[in-house]
C-alpha cells in the first residue's frame, strides 16, 4: 500500500473514531481509561504532540475542541458525570499498574 493511501485511510479511521465518540457522549472518559487505557483527553494530548512533531502549533484547548467537537468546558458541563466510587477505584488500580498512557 502506498504511504499516501495509508495516511488517507488512517485519517478517515481517526475521523470515524471522533464521530463515534461524539455519538457516545454517554461513555465517560473514566470508562474509556478503565477499559482501554486512553480517553478523549489522551487523544487531545496526542494531537498536540503530533502537531508539534510536524511543525504545527496547537494548544491543548484547541486540540480538545477538535476532539470533543466543542469547547472542553462546555462538553464537561453538558455531558460529564461524577465518577462513581467503583470507577475511581478501577482508575486508581489501573494507574498503579501502569496501564494508562495519558
């Protein structure tokens, strides 16, 4: 497969992932972290790092707006729920095991 084709496919997959996450606002970041070891905030941080490594400047707030589809504060206000004690415990256990790459 040619590099440009692979890059276009990867971009399309990433855009589909963002649409999927947007359609599943009920899935909280802590759920993603507990199950997959990454969340929407991780994607935003990775976006900033990729931009920097490609000579582009973007700050975390701008990247979060791309990932969340709206300003982060607004998304939190509209969609983020308080983490349950079980979610917090699972998160703490995964962090101590070194499973999260945030």
